[in-house]
């Protein structure tokens, strides 16, 4: 797997079967809007699962 981060996000972790994008600043996405944070390039036939985690803003 390979990937690139976009728009103020970083590809904080990339392994053979997982990736984590993160940002240092708070980010709000209005209802119905989209925000591209990165791209992942996978080999064919891979299943994709997504987890979102909200961390406390300091």
C-alpha cells in the first residue's frame, strides 16, 4: 500500500494493512460536504474498512 496526504493532513502511519491520517488542528466538515484528506493506492481485490476518531481539542 502507498498513500499521500492532502490539505493539512499527514499520513501518520502506513503499514501493509492499515493507514492513519491525522491533522494537528481541529477540522469541522459541514453536513453534506466532503473533504479529501488523502489517497491510498491498494493492490486489486482489497476490502476497505474505515474508522473515524475524534480527539479532544486542547
